[in-house]
């Protein structure tokens, strides 16, 4: 196995090398526990002197293969798989922030993450300041406080589809001596490798393109291994941990300190572990991810160009279009493609939006993105229906907005379905 491999090779062969007679692919190790012969062996596991699997909440061979492969594809030192993307974000923050501390986050976030930051973390004493990612470095820096412990953003914002200015964000994080945490769900490591652009920790909802076949909910945190936890702001990584006989993570585990702590402390205590079956499916999904995401991106760009000229469409939001405000950032940071999600405005507003969504035949009405199958949603009448018109506007959801997660079917069939549904929507 080599970190010099290209993404396609890592996706197929990374993370697992069987010995003679072992299964060719990582088997589903559907076992809660692992057998030992001596107290000494178990004691070494509890003292973190050995990393053998002991109990599936902490580690499991099937999950380990997935973690090793995604860590390799992202160019990180280690990964921790979780039971959902939400669990990955929660653990990623809680690993370095405690009550009384503070996070600065781009305001253009997935709704679940926004809610976690705006509602749930504050109840736990962690305050979040949201910043416009397009604001100047000075304005963003002004949101930092002495107790700020990280900067958080998405590579491609969901659902705004703004591409992050990594140069600006990584410079601010460095200047403020905090890690840059990036949700890379939409881009995947095939389209963007945030560690090469200054990020320190990457998270994913594995539910989306990593799985890619709408089978499993899951998440993962990957540690880039480069942040200096000994800078003085992170005593939880440098001072003795009483729950491990005074272990000091940074001293004992060096570049993998953050991810080891997340596993042996937070996964141990909070427990959002993935099922081995799901880890198997995520590993399987990664195998074809480079091929899939290339097709998702090609199809989305072709459809965006088609819709741009359509008389029943008032606007199209896709960063691969030259007219998009993030086009230049997309060309800089996502040269292989801008992934498969796009939004557009339908003539006729709310009513036409519902008609369009219900008229799609090939494209399915689901609350999901990143599936190989194309998906459609009219958020104003579904996911965002409880919000007032003003609240919908503030979250970027207009009455005419349609979200498409463009799948990997043939583009002619996708366009034909969109065409017939647009026609229905206008009558
Ligand atoms: C960008 C992004 N991050 C995180 C999540 C949360 O992931 P999960 O649904 O796996 O908990 C989602 C879900 O849609 C997402 O789109």
C-alpha cells in the first residue's frame, strides 16, 4: 500500500491488504467482542499500549478497513468512523471544545449542522459565531475570541453551493492558532483534498457520496496530523487524562493525538459507533467513488447548462457554471468537477415547484443527496415547510427553489425527465 498511489488506486486497494487465505475484501465482522487469553493482554488494551480490537464500540476490523481507506484518500494520518454525519460533526467539535469555549463557523452550512451549532451546542455551553464566508479576512477574524477553539466550514456549502475560499480560511485559522475543520461531504476526497489546502480536520457524512447507493447512514472524522496541539490552547490533548492513568495524548500519540482521543475518550463515553455492516458498505462505496463522482459532476454540469437556457427556469445555481459567484473558486479548488448537487428556480414559484417535483418519474422525490439515483426536492413545501416565508428566505430557500442531486444515469434520460416535468409544472 502506498500513499503515493493515485486516488483511483487508493479507492480500490487502500486500507486493507489480506494475507494468504484471508478474505479478498474486508469481511463483515459482525461481532460485538473479541476473545483474549490473558489479563495482561486486555490490560495492555485498556492502557492503550496495544490497539487490537476489543469491543466494537471502540474499534472493529471492518470499520478499521473503512477508516484506513478514507484516511489514505484524504491524505490524513488516521480516521474515526461514526454512526452518522451529525455524530462526526458533534464529536469533532466536542473533542476540542468544552463549556465556556467558542467556535467560529461559516453561516452557509447544512441545516442539521446549523441547528447543532445554533441550538444544541449552546445548551452545552459552547457558543458559535456564524460568519459570512465571503466577508473579508478582517471581518471574519473579528469574530474570534480568546476562548475560540476552531474554525468550521463546508468545502461546498449545502444548499447554497458556495465554494470555500481555502486560502483565506486557512490563513485566518493559522493566524488565530486554531484548527480549521472542514465538512468535505459534497466534494469528497476525489474532488478536493482539504489537508492540502490548509485544513486540519476533515469530516464527512458518509451517508452521501461515500455510500453512494442510499443504503446506510454514517460519518467519519479524519485527522490531518499537522495541527500543533501543544500551542497552549488545548490542555485536554496535552495534560494528563485521569480516565487513562494520566495519559498525555500529544506526547504518546504525536500526530494522531486528536483522533486517538476522539476514539478512546468520546467514542468510549458517548458511543455513536457505526454498525460493521454499514462500514462494509461505506468501504464498498469508496471503491467506485472516483468513477461515480466524475459522472455526477459531468451530468450536473450538463444539466445546469441545459436549464440555464430553459424558458421555464429563472435561475440556476451550480458552481461549475461560469455565471456562478463561486466559479473562480470552483476552478481553483475543484478542478475535476463541482459534484452532483444543483438548485434552480422554477417559473411559477411554489405551486409549479410542487408540480415539478411530483411529475418527475426517473428522478425520485427523496430527502437525500449523493445517491447514484437522481433525487429531487422542493424544500419550501417539504423540509422547510414549518418555517415562515421570512425564515425560508433567510435560510436561502425561496418558494421557486428546486434541489436536484444529479445521479449517474445517462444524461439524456435525466434531461428528458426534467423536460417532461417542467412541461407539467407550467400547465
Ligand atoms: C454537508 C452535510 N454534512 C453533514 C450532514 C449530516 O449527515 P448525516 O445525515 O449522515 O447525519 C449532511 C446531511 O445531509 C450534509 O449534507
